[in-house]
């Protein structure tokens, strides 16, 4: 977590406080359950969503000084993200995440389902403590709905070779970008920005989130399991066809059909062959350009934010994320 945020001295201690708060909220008298809850709390990722929220909360001349409230709101974003990842790992039967054994792999799918559900209850608890009576309650409900619909749409499209980049982006907006959008919107809200700036913040978050997911999908074709800290081409093997493959398939379907039509029967060797074809036909390059286009949109919108140190930091983290290898 600290590596990407090490140049953000105002953010790091707050993110540490977010981690501590999540740990404090995940408590049980049962030692076996507590071991599971500790695994949930200690599974630290990049904490991009709470980090972006905290940066947007610093916008303007008089940023919010209610640190306890900010920490709680930041925690809601990370908890919701954690819960969806636990459920994702169950669906994908993923053995690793961030180089660590997943909850579902270590404790079983049945336990993991309830662990993810328990995180949702903590999410709702913190929402009620920080946003009750505000318009943000509605935004959170809508964001959660869009996130889940995005995940369901992706599942429905598994092994579907005729899907387009437009279809792919529609799913990405829900399953990934919506939470980035919510983080930036909430940050602008708590820094007491105007409705117009809040809407710009939401658009920035959406574009950052779309670019982030595209870059994540690219890494699946360009990294090793050691670098990525999870199995590569896992989405492809599970029938989740992302932008690098979709770009290549659109121009050379005949070279892919014999492999992809096997669907769940495709072998590890054949999956590797598909990856080679994607790289051969420029799918990675086209997807990279698409991701950069969304990053450029975000950077252009960032210029419309109030001039401040926070604005510069938001620009900087957006640029860092566009060069990611993590």
C-alpha cells in the first residue's frame, strides 16, 4: 500500500488509520472466526479508492478537518472493494491475490461467501455513522447496484466472442469505474465543493477507473505471475474476454475461433497460445492507447478543479496509475 502513496505525506497516515479502523471493526469472540477476520483486514492492496477520496477531500482553501469522519468514509470504500474481491475470488476460484492465498482458497467458498457478506454489514454500519441524511446515501446505493450489475453483465458475457469494445466498456464502468467515481465524488463533497465541481470529480473518477481496469487487463497479457502476484491469463481461461483480446479478435477471428470455441475445455497451453496471438496482432497496443485516452480525459478534467496542492497531487497519482506495472 505505502509504495504508491509514499510521496503523499498527508495521505499515508490517514490510510494507516483506515487500515486500523477496518481491523477494529472486524472483531469476534470466536478465535477461529477472528483468524478469518484478520485475514480480511490484513489483505492490503493499493488502497487507491480511499486514497483518491482523501486527496479530493483536501481540495479547496478550507478542506474538511473532521479526520474521524474522513477515515470512516475512506474505510467504506475499501471495505466495499474488499467484499467484492472476496466474492470475485469465489466465482473465479482464484488461489492467489496480491501474492497471498485467497480467503476462498484457505477457508473454503462457503466461509468466504459469509466473510464477504460480513464486510458488507460493516460497510453499511459506517455509512449510517457518516452519511445518514445526506444525498451520499443514495449515491452509495446506486453505486453498489451498478457495481453488481457490471459484475453480472460480465458473467453473462463469458465465452461470448461477439462482444464489442463498447460492451466491454459498459461492464467496466459498472464493475470497476463506479467505485472510483464514488470515491472522487465523496471527496469533493466532504471538501465542500460546489455541485459542479462534485460532478467533475465524479467524471474524473470514472475515467481513472476505466483506464485502471484496461491497464489491469493489459497486465494479464504482459506480466508474469510473479510480477502480478496472481495467475496470469486467468480471466481468459474463465471466459472473460477483455480489451486486448477483443481488439485482436475483431480483426483476426479465424485465428482464435478454434481455440476459444473450446470454452471451459481450453487447456493451459491453448490459453498461452491465445495470449501469444493477442500480442502478435497488436491487441495490447490498441488497449494501451484506449487506456491512455481515458487517462487524458481525466487529466483534462483535473485542470477544472480548484487550483491547490491537492489538485496537483490528484494529477500526479493519475499519471502514476497510467504507468502502472502493479
